[in-house]
C-alpha cells in the first residue's frame, strides 16, 4: 500500500476477505513483494502471522572490484565440467541445518536453480579443495541465486571469493547491478552480504492465517 493511502486499507481488506471467503484456502496466504513494518502490523491486526521473510539486497558492479582471494589449494569446476553434482554435495552439507531444508534430490535442486531463462551458467561454479567440493555459487543474469560453503571450511573467506568472482564474471558480461534474496532468519548469510557491501533494497514476505472452524464461520 502506498504511503499516504492507508485510509483505503479497511476497504481493501474487506475486498480481500470476501475473495478469501469464496476460495476458502487453508491456510489463507498473503504474499507481499514490498513488505513494510506498517504492512506487517496491518496484517497482524487482521490475524495473519508473518511466516516467511526475506530481504532483497543489491550491489553495484561498477567501480573497482576487490581481488579474488581463494583459500590456498582451491580449484574451480565450471558448470559444464562437473559443477552441478559437486555443488549439490556442498549444498546438502551447507543447507541441511537451515530451517525448512526441503531434502530435494539432485535433479530437483538443480531444476530449482536453473530452469528459468535467467540462469547464468558462466557465473555458476564450484570450488574444490584436495578433490573435495567445498563451496559453490549459482547465478542468474544480475542475480546471485545461491551460495553455500561446507561447514568445515567456513570463515576462511570462501564465500567472499565465490561472490567476488561471480560479480567479476557478471560485470564482464556488461551487467551493472546484482541482486539476491536472503532470509531474515539467516544471520550468517546477512552478515556475509553486509560484510561484502551489499545493501538492503526491499523486503518480501508471506503471511498466513490458520483457518480454524471458528475463523471459517466468521469469514
Ligand atoms: C553464509 C555462508 C555462505 C558464508 O560462507 P563463509 O565462507 O564462511 O563466508 P566468509 O568466510 O567469506 O565470510 C566473510 C565475512 O562474512 C561475515 N560472516 C560470515 N559468516 C558469519 C557468521 N556465521 N557470523 C558472523 N559473521 C559472519 C564475517 O564478517 C566474515 O568475515 P570474517 O570471517 O573476517 O569476520 C556460509 O555460512 C553458508 O554456507 N551458510 C549456509 C548457506 C547459506 O546460508 N547461504 C547464504 C544464503 S543467502
């Protein structure tokens, strides 16, 4: 809702509630691509809990990029030379403990990151140390889709090197700005992006209202 138009909210909410009553989804879900604290409070007052929230972050690719400093002994596997399966190994180790880890098969995971036209294989690769894959990055045009580092190799600057290399590759293709999404409940991810100079440029979220028999009656 645009700032200054908040007086329209009761009418808008009434219209939304009528649609929800017709469709009777369980639970009722609201997806906001431009979430604000005020919007979260409005939905909370209508009984909706914020169940998923992520920040959009951006980073200019103009100007000098820092040199890429790989941990000693790092080799790079390109996407068309074995990176997908090596990256899946790292993905499982890196993301297994994240809330909502989906437990996808390798093909489901690869599909989730590469099926859209935006996928950029030339800026997607896996880092290997002594034949062991230990970090990966998957990119789209102007997007960092996913980065993961094996828990045994963290705080060695590997994510920094992966992202800096991906930024350099995107810039070489004439891309001026890169974006990414990071979940609000991921302090290590947020700290990494802030450390690398990315800035918040938006928020998105999903709100849900459980449908109880009482609530159904009142809709
Ligand atoms: C987030 C992640 C990729 C960081 O990888 P990493 O190789 O450990 O990151 P780096 O070593 O390059 O860290 C760079 C800086 O980010 C910050 N940072 C990284 N992890 C941090 C943590 N757990 N706590 C606080 N700050 C952290 C620090 O400033 C760090 O610099 P420092 O070590 O000199 O203090 C890794 O923790 C990971 O794979 N997490 C699970 C998957 C994930 O959340 N991916 C990102 C999704 S958006």
